[in-house]
């Protein structure tokens, strides 16, 4: 599934680089080895498994990225056009996402922020804070002093689940991946049988 996700991200016109950020541990070594085998950067970080924010800040600082685009590994059907639309929406905002007020299916989740927003989160969410695992949830649950923009689809398909959280999801998404790398709207038409 990782390969499918990365191939889809490669179609983005606005991503400068794609980096797989994972933590320590034998399960993550498999991910790291596969990412490297496929030709992607996967820097090793010693951050605790639950400190996803720490991994993001380590990678953002290592690559000196101006913008950080967060896509999670459970979203192998991610669509490059949705990614680019979210990047375009950021403008002068501190955070852009299609997750805050969802209209896209779960599994097309995109979060975009300047590195400065990520640095603020890192400095204000102390080690052990559960919000560090979910990286951006603090932003859209508190919305204090942040300029946040939501990205919407033309129609509401938020009831659809295209992420992989369990074996049932895995089987469904694996079948959808057999359709090839299709744009979101084509996947939607096939999924809805229209």
C-alpha cells in the first residue's frame, strides 16, 4: 500500500519532495526498507512511536522545507489533485486542510502548513502530550490565533471511508487499488457504481 500512496503523490505538480517519516522499531524498519528500496528518502528518527509531531519537525528541519504537507500512511488512495488543491489554498494561512470540515472521503486527508506552524506546535505541545501523535488536531480543535482554511469538495462524500484502519478496510481499498491510479472523481464514480 505504501508504494501506491507514493506513486499517487508523485503525480502532484506542487510537491518538491516526498519523504517517508517513520519511527524506531522492527515494524517501522519494514516501512523504512521498502521506502528506500522504492527510491524515497526515509530518514531515521529516534522519536517515540507516539511522537509523530516530533518526527515531522525532525524531517522538516532536516530538509528545510518551507511547507510541510502531511499525508498519513493509511491513505493509499490519496489524490494528487486534492493535495495540490490544498497546497494552493494555504496562501497566507497558517494551516490548510480538507479534514477540519470534511467533505472528501476519509482516506483523502491532506494537511498543509508552513514549517513555522509545525515549529510552534512542537514548542507548545510538551513531550507526552497525546496531541503530538495526531500532529495537527490541536490546531483545528483549539483554533487559537491560527488562520485556518478548509478545503471542500463540490459534494459531500464524508460518509465514505477509504482509509485503512482494519482488515475490512484493507480488503476494500486493495480492490479499489486494482483499478489503477485514477483521479479521485473516477474512483468515486466506480466506488458508487455510477
